[in-house]
C-alpha cells in the first residue's frame, strides 16, 4: 500500500510541470524598416482574437521583441507601432502548443 501511495505522489508531482509546458507559447522576432534597418523602441502587441486580451512588448536596441507565456491553441493579431512609421498588423496568426514562433 505504501508503495502505491508513493507512486501516486511521484506521478502527480511530475504531471504538474508537464501541464504547464503544454499550454504556453511565445512570439519573438525582429522589427525592421523597409530598408532592413532595425526599429528600436517599437511597440508590439499580440491580441487574442477570441478573448480580446492583449500582451505588449517593446523592441530592444537590436530591434528584437519577445512575447512569452501566451496561451496556445488560439489565433492572434500582431500589431507593430512606432512613431514615424505606419502601423503594421498581421491577422489570424496561430500559436501552437509549446511553440516559439518567429514573426519578423
């Protein structure tokens, strides 16, 4: 009996990290202008099309952004905004389970 209880506890402790890994993903990428120069300080927003929930990030000195820990299995609209540039939107972008999707 003690062995079966111990086995059950071990299974439960191992299942929690696996569940957390399955449901999250991220968007990452580099924002560039038409001449392929990086755009520093651009605001990147991911909007969940089903819930309207939004996440934002700002590009760093290399023009790179990262939006981690996003719910997967849903569709997003990605928008990039920066003063002096036209806002760019990508619609209906899928994010799969455990995916680190690069969207430049």
